C-alpha cells in the first residue's frame, strides 16, 4: 500500500534535479510504501542528468506536461498519484533520511490536514541565504497567522497533505503563473475551509539555494508579483474568509525591526530584512500595472 506520493515539479535544472533525487536513495522508509513523481513543466533539458542507475534505484515516475507553472505541474502529479498522503518538495532541495517517517509520525500525532517541515540552509556564511531563512521564521511566527493563531502558510518545498483534503479543495490554483504565492493561496483556502495545518520541524530538507544580495531582492520581487494573484483570488465573492490582524506597512516595518533585534542581525542582514517589504511591494505594483495595461 502506497502511503506517500512525493511530487517534485522541475524545469530545466537537470543537475539540481539529479542531486535532489540522489538524496532520496537514502530515504529511511519502506520501499513499497512510497512513490516518487517528477513532473517536467515543459522543459527540454529537465531530465538530462538522470542516470539509468538512479532511475532504476527509485520508485520513480517521470511525467512531461506542457509548461504552465509549478502549481499546474504539482496538480498533474497528484492526478496520477496513488498515496494516501501527498508530499511536495522542489528540485533544489535534498531530503533527510527521516523525512517521510517524520511526516508519518506527525500525521498520527496531530489532527491536521497538512504539515510543513523545516527547510534548512546549507550556506550559513552566505548572508542572503541566511537572511531568507530568518525571514521565513518571521513570516511563520508573525505575518502568516490568523487571529486564532492558525498558521496560514506552508512552503511548498517541504509540505505534506492528506490527499483527500487536497482533492476536496481542488489542489493548487493553476491560474498562478509563477513559482510564487501559490502555496500561500492554498494555505489560506485550506484554513478558511475549516481544516488545520501546522509547522512540523522534524521533517527536514536542505534548500540548496545560494544567493547574492541582488538575487535575494529579485526573489522578493517575484514573491510580490505572486502576491498580486493571491490578492486577486481573495477578492472572489465566494472565497473563504479568515480573521486576520490588519497591519499597516509602518507597523510591519516596526515588527520586522524588532525581529532583527531579537536575532541580533548584523548590519548586512538587517539591511536585507528591512529591504524585503519594499522589494515585495515593488513586485506587487509591477504585476498589478502589467495586468491593467494588458486589459
């Protein structure tokens, strides 16, 4: 019986994908209880680095789909999945040996529809990568909570769902064209529909995304662009409503400054942290303007 279907979207990053899949060869989980589905989101080179030995060693299905973004690719993987649970990660991540076992324990202990694992940074001396790791702690602890303290966001590079709930909610919103905010939207919809999700740090992956300062800001701009589609989805009249504290931009900046103080952030990291909301807002404004001019 298949317990977990692991789904990974990928697009023209063959070396990263090969390294990711190699990490699954050390997975400490019964071989007949999980499957691995890799969905090529329209890339020409996505599977180029996969060796016959690697393909033979893993319970692997390779799926090619027309390019439509990671949300659509993940949903395509779910359509052929056989597991009771769906576990998602990305092609630039390496899973720890106990990853699926941790999710197994988590779902047995917690009455949750979804669990989000811990994403570790393998580049502690890289300030942008370390800043991103700390900022996601801030998002999880402060920004993405409703007034009942429910967590609204699970990062899609390390999350698992009860498949029945995933299907009931219709999966990820395929109108999201970017790898940005589709996981935010799904989490908001999940909690708003009466289900619960929790952070479960025992399920760990390493996110191999070494970054530059400008690369970090470009990433935040992209997330801001994704937020445009998230806000557009929320404006639908039948969208589930959540009670969430309304904070101004200035109050968010004050909270972010206090968070930087709490982690004793050096000046370079503090500067990036405080630049994050500006880059995010710039991305949102860009996408909003682009959509207005197209219509």
